[in-house]
C-alpha cells in the first residue's frame, strides 16, 4: 500500500471512529459530534420511540429491497431483447389480491404499536411532581406548585457548556419519578422539546397543555424550543438536571429561599450574547 493509500485508510478509520464513538465527546442528554442515530434514551417513552423507529427502519428497508428486486427482475426478464413477444395478460386475480391485502396488513402492523406509543405519550400517569413550564420571549420560567409554589426564570448562559444549551438555572427533578409538565406560552407559541425523554409539546398562550416523563438516569439533559417564536428562537434552551431524591429535597429547600421573590433572572441580562 502506497503513502496515499495509507493516508486514505487513516482518514477512513478516523471518520469511522468519530461516527461510532461520538459518545466520547459529549455526555448523555445532549447532541454528540457525528451523531447519526437518535439520542440515547433517558425515559420509558423514549425507549418505546427508539424501538418503534428501529422497527419501521427494518420494515421500510425490507420493502425497499423487495421493490428493487422486482424492478431488477422486470428490467432483466421483460426487456424487448429477452422478451420480444410481450404477454397480453390483463388480469391476475392472485397478484391483485396480494398487492391489495399485503399493504393493508403492513399498515395494520404499523398502526398497532403506533397507537400504543401515542397513548403512552398522551396518557399522563399519576404524577409524583408537577412542574409548570412557561415559554417567554426568549427564555423559560419554571414553577413547582407541589413543592412550595416558587418560580424562577431559566436563561441561556454564555459562559456555560454545552454552547447554546447551558442555562443559569436548570429545571431540577428526581430520578425514577413521574414528572407532569404543564406547558403554556406567555406571548407567542413556543414548544417544549427534550429529545432524550421523548417530549415535544406546544406552549400556547391561553392554553395549558401537559405532558410527562420519568427520567431513568441521573445527569443533565438538554432540549430547545422547537417552534419558530421570534428573532432569538435559537437561544432558548431547556436544561433539566436529574438527581437523587435526597439531593432534590435539598435543592427544593434552597430554591424556596433563592427564588422567594419569583425569579432572579431578567431577559435583559441574557440578551447580549444573542445580538
């Protein structure tokens, strides 16, 4: 192998390493360099989303290969050179029944887990903790009505990592607890989205939507507003810190004192980095 071949092989190996080992560059709950799959799951809902995604991927791959095989057979077996006298067959009952019945069965096979997943996402179980998330231009406010009714703002922090996702005050929740998230908007339509938990729901002014998640792993999890809500839409991250029960109880007591006046951040303090 010449020098050029060795260089190309080295580049190929490096690219494969980056593509398959992106987890070395980032932690759970955030985008990773060279990521080509869904984010690692952090909740039962996301587990089901990943399974359904993989199921559909296998199914559509098999269908695509089958159709490709049929096209190859037609091109080879029924071209003008191989078949100079074309068939005059106009109907084939078996084929017509098959190409009607098989797609119906495929769609039924897809719909059953699809409806099951949709029900899992929308049917909020009995909650251990309720958090109200209010989308504002351009930050989030969080309230804990079950834990002392304190509220605080969460703004993008320029000096925190990961870039464009770090905030000054994270939403904090305990691990392995059902968290009901009530979502609304204070001005325009926003969207509360967190990929690792399989959560995405609109925050609409005058309307209270709700969703839920149950974090199965501790750590930091990041999302963003996923509705075009104005000029600083791209600077409206969501950060959720999942901790053990004892740490959450300690944080609640601290938060009651820290946010007793109803929040410590103002939009003006975070507007600078986005200009």
